[in-house]
C-alpha cells in the first residue's frame, strides 16, 4: 500500500498534516517579517528549530519560494563596499 493510500485510510491524519503545514507556513512568514526580511533559509531554519518546528532546510527553501519570501542583501553605505574580513 502506498503512503497516500495509507494516509487516506487513517481518519483525520491528512487533515492534521495540512494543519501542521499551515502552522509552519505562518511561523515562517512571521519570523521572516519580524527580522525585517534579512533572514534567509539558514538563519530561519535555526530560529524555527528553536521554536520547536521540525523542518528540513530544502523544505524551508521551497516554502519560502512558494510564498515569495526572499531575503534582501545589505547595501553598502556611502559607496564603500562591505567587507566581512580583514584584508
């Protein structure tokens, strides 16, 4: 028996999965907005795991893409490039 067929036989299981996905989606959007669109999938993943969500990074990336969430990159101020290391 395939997994979708098995889930169809389980009363209410697919409904619970849909509710969990919706809660995860809401948490992703809320965290993304709370951090002013600066967090990408890696940083959001850490935050969501601290909140107790079990999510894989590529699953999070796919969810962010479907929601149209894309982190903005910091721009240089005063025309000077941003350096993250001492050169």
